[in-house]
């Protein structure tokens, strides 16, 4: 049975908040065991806890702001547009991405695919 | 080899315009032979030309306006948020959806998955 849309929405909000402001452990706690990550789509799929930890740990020391712009839910899946701003002193790196996630019955993430390329990453004066 | 991002973007723009204003033939011309459609995600996948034709022909007689809000491209895939407004006299039905598409080398659609549920469809007074 698919989790309730509100549970999926809550995981998505927690995910973007944790990616921006949280620890690697907080991000990984949102994933189900055996989950896979393909970010961006077309690059090798990360399949182990170690690979996921390596991928997200890069973010931990960054000063970031995250915002979910829109979430579309269908059954046990969600596609969502979000913005991640990395603050680098005088400059911000603004990134807008669409992620697609699948969820288990407890609304834990079982798979994530991120759709973006370099054009979706822009450097702007700090706002 | 993945098609150029501009070619993918052009197919996406043509798709949304054709869904809103075009004929079923115009929509189907954007698909590669053997393409599949899952709309919304979680419902049975349409796999034959006849099934795709049946699915899109329903739209042909409707008075609609379409708008691509954002497109994220990764390799030979794209995820995009779009708005489709169906004009029914005094009322508009506003629908916002995220589609994920895969493309062949000629930027023809080989697969489409649509992420939305009933909550993404709203009836508002005609604008």
C-alpha cells in the first residue's frame, strides 16, 4: 500500500531541509535500507550506504538554504522541484533541480533520481 | 549519443503546445515508435500506438492553454513542470503536472511518465 500523500510530502520537506541544513546522518535516516541514488540522471547509480554517505557528506560543511517549490505525488512516488542556494561569501550558487523519488510503506526513500545539468546551476551575487 | 539539450527542450515545448492546442496526430508525431506512456504514474502503461491515440484524442476537442514552467534536462532525459488550463465556459480547470520523458537520438519521446494526483487539478472561475 502506498504511504499517505502527506507522509510523502513530509519526507520530501525533511529531505530538502536536511540537504540544506542537516547532517549526513539526518539525510540518510530518510532513506530505506538498500535505497539507490542517481544524481544527476545518467551518472552511475549509488547503491550502498557507504556511497550514499560519501555523496551527501560533501554538503555537510556548506552554508545552504533549501526550498521546496512544488511537489507532485502519484501513488508511492513523487516528483518535486526544489531550489538549493549555497552561500559562498560574496556569491551564491543557486541550483534548481527536479528530483523523482520512490517510497516504501513508511514513506522512506527507496530511490532518488535527480534531473539537472550545469545550466541549472547559476552563480549570483549574494542576496 | 544523447540529443542536444536544445532539441529536447524543443520537443518538450512542442509537446505541451500540442497537448493544449494541437491535434492527436501532432502529439503522436513527437513520439518514437514503441514509446510508452504512464499517466499518472501507478496506472497501467500504454504501449501501443492505438492506446496512445485513444489517450490523447480525448484532449483534441477541449479548449486549452498550456505553459511550460521549467525544464530540467539530464542526458537523454528531461523532467518538466507544466500547467494545462482547460476552459469550460465560466470555469477553468487548472492542472499542474511534472512529466519525466526519455528521448531517442532524434529527440523523439521514447517514454513519458506523469506525476500528479487529483489535488493537482483545481477548478477556478474563468480568468
